[in-house]
């Protein structure tokens, strides 16, 4: 080391350290502001993803930002200068506020109420009920689906089945605009009258709904606190006529009409961007069935035990109430 550098170091070592007044010391550095901004931005970005249809990704960003914000706050001088009981109280308040926000906003309860009523009816020839060309061997189900929450249900997709075959399914009321048909496309033959191998008159394609065991119901949106009404034509099939092992010559394809005993509804929809799944395994006709359920780990696609579903049965008609299924 040169003499000049050695002398300069000795002079600096003899000078007292410069003291910066507390009023001039910044409470936070730009790096700390930047990190806290990123954590809060991650939470806001997560909420926007959840409401925009990317629920799982949004949940990750939201809770990652919340954990990051808590970690950065715990390293702040102001927070570390507090006494331990106050730090614990602030941390507990943060966790409680986060839990309340998650419970009331992110994991909203999904509730659905259905009311199937089946009757044997006799209409005149050529009757058209709600768009269904009625036949004398049909029985009727009036189905009402109600969204009892304060939130809209988007991308409503349901599978409907009963103990009888479904010959027709039409919407007759409600704010929702829905489409329904069988899971498999029904045959749509083209009819043409011939005389002497020459076509006579116009051709006609038989368009309509087919007969099936399961119908699919699709609605873009089910508004909050609204009911949607449907009419379903059911038909009593002869099981022997649809079994090649037991079928015999002369067996009727359909039996005498009877009222349906129960209805099954398997529903999937989105609530605030999160996918929900509700199943009415067996709702007896003549009852009002209700399911209320919050989101759980099962909605994230993991194999786990589902949260208990609370199902209420209310008998609306006269006589003894049927036992819940």
C-alpha cells in the first residue's frame, strides 16, 4: 500500500462516523415498496383470474400473494418494533380477515332447488304441449329448477333422467334460455310419398326430439332468485322388448302409461368463476328437494371425500310424506 493511501485511511479512521438524523432515514426502501406491490398485485390478479374462469390458477396467485404480503410485513421495522402480543394480535386479525373473505366471496355456497311433479294426463288427439306432440301413452312431469342464491350460475349443464324413458323435454317458462336433447342424436328420416316409383308431393324431414333414458339440459346462465319451468313427456317401456334374450313375438314395445316415481339431476355450473357440481341422486316426484354446498377440495379434481350435502325434502301434496331416498 502506498504511503498516501495509508495516510488517508488513518485520517478517515480518526474521524467520528457520520450520523443521519432519524427524520431523514426512510421507513421503507424502494425494494420493500416494490415487493409489497408485487404481493398485493398477485392477490388482485388472482381474484381477477377466479372471476374470469381460471379459478384454480387464481386461487394459487391469491394465496401466494397473501402469504408473501404477510412475510414481508413481518420483516418490517415497524412490525418488529411492536411487542409480541401486538404482533400476534395483528397476525391473527390478518388470518381471520383472509378466512372471512375466502368464505364469503371465494367459496360461495351453491344452492339449487328442484320440484318434479308427475301426473297421468289425457289430452285430445293432435295435442301439442309446450312443443311436444302428445301421444296417449305419455305421462307428464312438470319440473321447476330454482336458483335460490344471490348470484348467477353460468354454463349450467345438467343430465336429467327418471325411472321411465323420456320422450320429450321442453322449456315452458323462466328467464333462462336453455336447450335440451338426448345424449345421442335421434333418427331424423326424410319422408317422401311415391307413386309408380315417382315422388309425389314435397319431401318432409321428421325433426324433433328422440326418446332416451338421459336428456341433457344446457343453459348459458341461470339468474339469481329465478325459477325455470320445464315439461317432460315420459313413456313406460317394456323391458322385455328391449332385451334380445327375453324378447318374444307379440311383446308390446310400451306398457300402460304410469306416473314417474323419481327424478335424477346431475348438475355442473360455474359460480364466480369456480366450477360447482351438485347431484340430486333421487328426488321423489311430489317433493321439493334442495341442496346447499360450498366448494371443497373435490372441486379441484382431487380424489377426496366430498363435503356432506344437505338435502331437504318437503312434501307439497296431500297424504303422507314419502320417505327421503
